[in-house]
C-alpha cells in the first residue's frame, strides 16, 4: 500500500519513520519550515527508537493524485484548512490520529464517509527545537470501521503498522474507543494546562484529581446520551472513573498517578507541551465539541464548560 501522511509534527514523524524503515511507500504532505527541514535533513527520531532516514516531502497537494491510505496528523484546528485542498485525492482509506471525535465528520465531508476509518493513538512524542523528534510512549494505535466492526482493510493497515514497530490493534468498537479516549484526554489535558504539572503529579493530588474526575464524568454523560459506551483503555481508566462515584473515581486516578510516577515520571500531556512553547491549544474540536453536543442534548457539563473557558483565555493570551 501507498501511505500519505498529512502533517510532519511529532506523531506524523513517528509513524512515517517507522513505515519508511519497514520499506513502505510513504509521502509526507507538509509545509513551511518543517517541510524544508525534512527535505534537507530527513526524519530523525530518538528515544524508544533511534532512526534517521530521508523522506519524500510534497508541499503542493496538487502533486499527488491518489493514495491507498491517508493518515491525518495535523493539529485539530488545522484540519479543515489542511484537507480542503485534497478533495481531488483518490483515497482508499483515511483516518486521523488526532484527539476528539469531530475529525471523522470532517474527513467524511471531504473524502466520503465510506473512506473514513476510526482511530485513536496513545503514542507520545515531542518535536524538539532542533527538528528531531523524541519518541516516549508506544502504547497503542487502534483502527476500526465506523461505528463498529473490522474489515480486510483495517486488518491490512494494522498488520503493516505492527510490522513497522508501532503497537497497533484492530478495534471492533472504535467509536466507543474514540469517545473513551476523549473522556480521559479531556480531564487530563485540562488539568495539565491549568496546573502545569507532570501527569503523575496532578493525578496524585486529591484536589486536581477531583477536577480531572469531574471533567471525565461530565464528558461521559454526553457519550451515554448518544448511546456510546465508555471503556477502559490501556493508558487510561475511562470506564472505571466514569462508572464510579466521585471519591472512588479519585482513588482510581491516584492509583494511575502512582503507576506513572514509577514508570513514566516525566510524562506530560501534549497540551502542556503546546502551552509551554506558545502554541495554540486543541480545545475547540475537543472540549468545544463536547459542550456543543451537551447543549444540543440538554446535558449540564459545568466543569467542562469552566475548563474550556479558562483554556480559551490561556489560548488567547498565547496568541497575543
């Protein structure tokens, strides 16, 4: 299969360098300084792996006519602008490794719903100032047919990713998995930005864990109203937290904090990395979308709403 990766930040670079190393046909769609850097110096990833390789980079979307698999790895707020010039592209399958659930609707509008697969990525990396990428977590990348089920194409993609060294899984309930990740991501990301702590630190503290639990439980109410079950994921405790009372949910998060302190004490959410380097925050397509759905369904989400407003204020101060 031919792979095209839209976006060459940390996650796109990690996926691309593994696929190229495994002998796959990979093209990056990138722009600006990052595109020029990759053309000149290629990809360089260190941490869990140590790989450097040349890569094919295209800056003009009209130069590519078709691809078997399109992987969208731009920030959520760039999605619509990034995929709009690709309406001409003949795509076999497309999936996004972004946070949130709005992404599938956006992809469907451009490429057709039949092309869109659901996906989550519990992978962590950081694009450093020198252009290298630090790869810190290879938990799972899940792919499945929407809203449920698997197929020959999802099996082939997952097999290729695993062969390349990415821990990938074929999911029979990917819509549920996407919402389950959003539930935990929302709580973890908000409190990471507001506290400026490493992940284990705010999960271990009772007060910050309480806020995390409330955000998760309110987000899960929206999923429940949509008849989407929330599950536990390898890296998160979404199901346990959202099914428990508040005090028990805090205990679940504190146990997770203790595990991270032991095994990944330097882990920081990508939103915290973004705010520290003055980048925009991914809040409209995640928290904002949850609030819109909650309003449509007449569900109260006061902690999500307050966190969204605080992060929006921080985001505006960054822009200024």
